[in-house]
């Protein structure tokens, strides 16, 4: 063999790959140290067990703390009437249903709550799900199928994202548009086939910032491009709209929003999700959604608690007035102190700290001083937008709110945030 032949053979010979070292499935778990590092530093703000819940005051680690981070907007989780309704339901029906709604898990309580929620929102029908998170996964991939499109705000809640990805897994198309920017929504949707089925889905009140969707312009785009609308009113029900009827009511666009979903874990002080719309749409989802058909139904005490909370919300509309008055006081108070606060008209009042580490330090100082809030850091928020998300209840009293402001002021000066 000549030197030329040898060189040619070397070029054409198959390459022998080095054996790849196997990777253990749990390697990612062993490599995850961020939580342990924050715990070691003493700033870990998550999974703190509440030992007793009295509404605006809770007991954590044996001491009383002002709760300024709960979604218990009307303060009903500790309301005697709600607790009694739950206990009576356990006495009558037991602790669970032991079956799906499709088979043995439907109670007359479920039917009653569906009728009441449909009437409350002025819609033809309602369908209950076992959790709010599960509701989006029951609706979106069931309605949006192969050759159809779901368009989603980039800041939508994780439950919507999960539903979108499930639809994409079933060969639907998933497209995102810039947060609450309807010009970008129109730019994106204008490129899609006009004849294709399309669903625009958005939070009504965005859970991180408390801001409200630009629904009038979203409706305009939807009607122009033959799209249906689904609004998630998890943080809007009981907070905005006539009598707490949510985002569509807030804008006077009840007839323009095709579907609304929500949860019982916030204003309704319980657990579960709901979906309201036209009877034909509800009936289709009821008979085609795996999230409903293959999931155990909402428990009797959770349904009874939600019914009792709805009774109170309808009978005592002043609760919503107190809630918004409390939140507005805190927005103005934080701004007056020099904090950067995101504007909204809802119960969520985020205070921007900036970077992750000072946010954790600020959280710990607040907690030690007897105030509990939620620390939101990256990747849950964009870089530089780490925040202490505060949220309020109708049952917060003036002394609670004043104490929160005084504590924020003291720590903000100490840490040179203000």
C-alpha cells in the first residue's frame, strides 16, 4: 500500500466512537444545591408550615405572624360558616367521593355548585375540576386539537402553560405573544390561517404582578381573526368586576368572553377549579377531557365550603370593597416610603427589590419581625425584577396594615433599599 492509499483508507475508515459514560437519572437531583445553600444561609422562605390559621394572623414556628402573602382574599378560610358547612358535608357524604365525576363521583353538591357558579357568572353552564391547576389541562388540550392554534400570553400562569404544552403534544400549534401587548398578539395571529380554529388564553389578573389583562383590545383582535377567548380569573374572582364577577365584568365585556376558568382556592377558601361557558362547550369538555374523566372528583367538604363562601360573597359585597381599600392603602403607603411598586387595581401589591440575594435577606428580616410575604426570584421573574409579593384580605385591620408598612420602612432603610 502506498502512502497515498494509506491516507485514503484512513479517511474512509469508519470512526470508532468512544463509549459514552452512562448518566444516572438522579444526577440532576444531586446537582441541585441552590435550595440547600439558601437554607444554610438562613434565608429560605418556602415550605414554612402554618400551625394555626386565623386569617390575617397565622402561627408559624410557634409564634404569631401577620399574613401578607395569602390568596385568602375575602378572609373566609377561618370563617365559622364556611367551616361548619364543610363539617356538615363530611357528616352527610363522608370525606371523599372515591371515583371520578364520570362514574361514581358526582354528588348533588357538585351539581348545585355548578348551577350556582354558572348563574353567578351569567353563563349557561359550569363544570367543576378537582384543582384549579388541573382545569386548564382539562380545557385547552381538549378544545385545541391538530391543525388548530392556542395563543398564550408569555406571563400566563404555569397551569395554562401546562395545558398549552399538552395541546402541542397532541399536534396542536402553541404560539406565545409578549406580555399584555395586543399589538404583538395581532402580529402573531395575523400570520396564522384565518380558517383555522384558534384560542387566545390569558390570565385575567396576572398572579405575579396583579396587573389586569388588556381585555378590550384582546377581544378586538380575537373577533378580527376568528379566535375564541379563555380567561383565567383565579385572581380576579371576588376581586374585580360587579360583585366580584371577574375580568369580563370589570370591562363590561361579559358577552364577548367565550369561556372563563377559575379556582376555589382563593376567594372561595376551598380547593378545586371551575369552567363556565356555553352548554355545548361544557358538554363537549365533560365527555372528552381526560383531566376530568380520569381524576377523582372534588371532595364533599371542599364543595360545601365553596358553596358557603359563594353565599357570603353574594350576601356581603362590602367584603370586596374592604379588600380593595386595604390593597390601595398599601400601594400608596409603599410608594410614599420610596419603594418601587407595580400599579394595579387588585389585591396583589408587588414590591420590587431587584436582585435575588437582597430579596431573600429582606424576606428574612420581615419574617423575624412578624410579617410574612412571598419572595419571588429568578427564574420565576425576569432578572432584576426579584420582588416581595404582598397580597391582602378583606379581614386585614388597620393595625395589621400599619405594622406591615412600619416594618417595611425600617428594613428598607436598614438594607438601603429606600
